[in-house]
């Protein structure tokens, strides 16, 4: 994979986590599929629809799945079951080397942040398990904002925590909601393919 880094000088870098730094999206899909079947879905979860929601906060994804499949479900219960299932699979996650390599190269000279739609406990555990946590000066999760991706809030908060103007940040993202959020925050984006 070759990363298409836009020209220009950037003062800070913001990274999505799942599907951008760590190849966890297939694991998230497995966890969501099992949680939704438990909630009454009679068939496999639509993989294309799942990937289209990449970066959307987990509780909101549960609501959207319920609406999409016309299921009466408790979004909180589905959310908790999905995260518990994902935590069982988390050790299987692999790094997305070109992105991690870039982060390791720039972290000595620039501040880095995470902006993830996952809950804080899961995001921190992923960063700890992969040894990536020390690279990041700030970690922003769905727990830190009212409006998750595709709203720009997460990216603006990450820039604020880094002390860098939004227009001087470069964002690494794999999913459309995150890309929209970063662009709405006035940031340039590197698109990372999440379905390899």
C-alpha cells in the first residue's frame, strides 16, 4: 500500500484507529455480526453497509443497524455485547504497516493524536496491545464528544489537544464518515484503504 501524502507542511497528525493504524475492521465485523444475530438478525450482517459506517460511534451504529434491519433492539445491550465479543478477538489485530511506519517516523518531530469512533476503554486497549500508545500525545474517542463522525468535533478536539490549528493538521482515515468529518474540520486527509 502506498500512502498518498498531500503536499504542504503540517504541524500535527491525526489518525483514526480501526482500519487505519490497526487492521481490526474484519474483527469488528465478526463481533457486530454475532451481536446482531443475538439481537434477532436472521442472516449475516451486510458487510458493505458495515464498512459504510466505519468511524461512526459504536452506540450509534447499533441504532442504525436496528433501523436498517427494522429490528426492535436495545442499542446499549447490543453495544455492550459487540464490544465484549470484540475484546475476545482484539489480540488477533495486525498493524497496517505503511501507516504505522509513517506515524513512527513523524512522532519525534510532530505531535500525533488518535480520533476514533470507538469507546475509550477499547481504543486504549488496542493502543496498548499493539504498543502504539506512546506515539500519541492525545487520544480522542466517542466518549469525548457529543457528535461523532461525520461531524468535525472529534478532529477539532484532537487539534485543540495537540495545540495545532485545524488547517495545519493532516488526518489519516479509512472510512467515509471520518473523511467527511476531517474535511468539515478544515483538514487535509490521507485516505487509507480499509478493505485489503
